């Protein structure tokens, strides 16, 4: 919990948020040259999903059955990701009132550019958490987040370094659902619109 | 966004004072605002959760049904923390007491449609508001996010003042505000309450005795200052005055005794009771108990939060007992948002909300019919061909139909999933 305040102060810019802002800034500055900062497994990013879960915990919403189920669905999807091969295309439906997440595990396309295009279309506009994790070779180690976005329509693109398997996870934000779709491709060359959109 | 901009400006060194200016934001002024602030500060400012919660609060006010002055409704709590609101007719001099009881705490507030007039404390589940004019008070209730269950709202309009003559009531009022006096030369600026000589005249509220005097018209009179409401209460024609200037009194304290002094010498003993606040006010709403009978509780509030279907074609009404305005076909699926007396507050599949008689609906436990397509049918998330497909009803596999919407049937598949199939080519 954050300390209680009588008035609202500017939020403490935490190290993680600053790091993420710096990543975004680098992407913007880099412009058409793309952004491979996210690809470094030595510098894991702080995914929006984790920030969102922190928010749920801070406000007590994570203790509500629906909040708990949503968090559990995300964790389970990551641990029990189905096998996938590149290129990968999938689509499906998640009801707005259900706690669900989907995930795929696939071999890392080493030194190639991985591009993830994901979208969520529902009766009400909603955002989709799109995340790519690196699975350490030691199963005892936690997955390492590599790239992340929260949007209705997302393109993540980065050069993959390292040989550990990757996991892609999709989850609509709480109270949102709809038809999701995802395309994952690997290419030798940097895509025209590389970076995080 | 505001914070990001301010931070950016600061980072660029555009203005050293920006951070200082942004440091302090007034604390939340009410429980609702505090709740929203908590979510924003936790990084959920642009979440669907918060957007839905705020939107629902606005929508509730826009569609608030008009209800009686003694009203009860059992309301469903959903994950989005959907708000409900009620328009209550009120007159100056009345107060509105609202109570919310249930499985979760509920945010209560009241407004005149544009201005907020009061808030309830969520933990207490109660709110009391005294509108300053005639019109409608909009009472709104909203549970926090991700709750489930139901709560009961009780809205009661009561007079703000006690009756000024002991052991008497509104039936003893013999002349009302606005009656002609002096052959029509002036209006009666109060009410006359007839009672035997010597009946105690009591303080209608807590206040300070501001004047004790004898005048030609009022005879022995007492003025009581009600500072909380910025008004003065006038007691006239007393047989005797039992208080003195400056005395603090509590509701029910005896001020004097009923008589017929002043220009009432030729009439039976009575109290002339007047209220002045920027001119004379009609005292009746200030002292008259509300005549509306309390809304009976619904016979089956267990329906709240469930789904039913229309038993025979009917029309949605904007309020319980209001004029029907939106036709609904037989078999339409309805989500029950609330229940009051014999009425259900329902939402149709296309998002309309209104009231129907509970007797006009039926359970969806028993299917209406069965659909058995001779070709694969897409099962949609909503009764529309453009709604996302969530499953397929395979050719030759039947499914029970529990409700209808136009040419769509609401089916439950063998795996428990529910959705809509078009029935034009199903059979």
C-alpha cells in the first residue's frame, strides 16, 4: 500500500515506470530505425500487466473473487502455455465477464525480428494485454518479461536474443472481452514499423 | 495525462514552478471522489473498470425513474458496480432520508440534476438531504467495483419540522397558507391549528427564542430562530408565553399555550404558525407527514440479478406504473436489475432499461422450444449477425432455446456456453 495522503501528490515516478518511459522515449527518438531495446534479456521490462495487477492489489480489487480469478487466469496461462510454432495465427473469443487468458510457448527465433500483431474487437472498446516472456532454461526461474503493450490493436516488434523459449500471453483487461486475434512472425530483417506501437 | 504533461515540462526544465504547482491537489470532497482518486492513484485511471463505473453513474441519473415519497427497491450488484438512481418529488420543508442495506457498502449521493446536494457515508449506508426548493431530488446509489449480490434502497421523504402543537396533527389545521384575509386585502401567511385553550405549543425544531412580544394582530407571539435552516418560526395568538428572549430550546420543548389573543379574539383558540425565510413559506410541507404508503417489498427479490423472459408481449415503462413506452416481444431475454413491489427493473439485450410487471415475465429454466439446424450455425455473442461468433452449433445437434430476440434464439450448448443463433434457416 502507498502511504495515505491528505491531498493528492504527483505520483512517485518509480524506477520501473521511469525505465519504461525511457524505453518509450528511445523508441520515439529512434523513429523509423526501430527499437530493439526490449529484446535484451538482461534488461527485463516491467509489463503493463504487472502494473495493472499492482493497481488491483493496491485498491483491494484483487481480493474480490472476480479480481482473483482474473489474476489466476493470467498466471495459469503463463504456466500452462500451449505449444506454438512460427508463424502463428490464432483467434478466439473471450467473454467480458469471464476471467480468461491465452498463451503460446514457442522456440526463440534467435537473432531474428519477432513481430506480434494482436487486436481485440468487442461490443465495447477494450484493451488487450499483449506480452512476450522469455522462459529461463531452469524451470525454477520465473519467466522474464521482454515486451509488453496494452491496447485495442498492438504491434510489438523486436530482435530476439538468446535461445530460451518464448511465451506470448494475451488477456483482455477486466470487464472487457470480445474477439481477439494474433499473428506472430519472425523475419531476418527489421520490419518497416518496428518498435512498440 | 495531466501528470505526465507536468512531469514532461518539469523534465525539460521549462518551468521550475510547475512541479510545485502540481504538488497539491485538494483532497477528495466526498466518498465517491475519494474512491475514484484511489483507483486513479493506483494506475487504473484509463482502465475500463473506472471508465465503466463513472459512465454508469452518469447514465443512472439520465434515466432515473420517478418514484413515490416512500419507496423501496432491491437492486442487483454487478461486477461493473452499475449505478441506479431515482427521482423523488420533494417540496421545500421536506427532508429525504435514504438507507442502503446489503451485502456490500454502497455510495449514495443526491442532486437536483446538475448540483450535488448531499452524500452518504458508505460505511453507514445512510444519507439525509434537505432540498432548499420544490422539485425533484435525484438519489443515486452505486456499489464499488467487482462486487456481487444485492442491496435494498429505502427512500423516505419526511417533514423537516415537528408539529408545533402537542398531541395534534395536520387534521387540526383549519386555515391554510394563502387563504384570503381582511376581505382579500392580504393573504394568510401561515396555518391555523385549532386546539383547546391551554394546549402546549412546542418548539418544532431546535433553535433560539429571538422575540417574545405582544402585537395587535398576533397577540402574544413568540419568534423562534432556526439558524441551521436560516428561517424564523412564528407562533401567534398564544394564551401565555413560557419562554424568554435568547433561550435555547430543543424540539418538543413547550414555548407557550394555545389561546386566541390578538385579532383572533372572536375565533376559537388556535395557533397561527408561520415560517419566514426570505418571505413567508407554506408551513404544510415542513410539518406534514408524507401520505404515500411505503412501497411493499417484492414478493420474490430472489429474481434480482437473474434473467427472465417476457411471458407475453408487453411494453417497457420508464418507472414503476409509468406510461408504457417501448414494446418488447414475447420471449425476450431480460436481466433483472431490481425489484420493487410487483415491478421488476430490467435490461433488454439491446441495452434498454425500464420496468415491467413481474407477472409479465417467466423463468428461463424451461426451454421455449428446441432448435435443430440441418447445417452448422454460428453461435453469436449477441442477437446480431455482426456480433462475434463464440461457438458453432453443429448440424444435427439440437439445442434448447430459452429466449428470443427478433429472428435470433438464445440457446445453451451442451458444454454450457450460451449464445444466439439465427433461426431463419435453422429448422
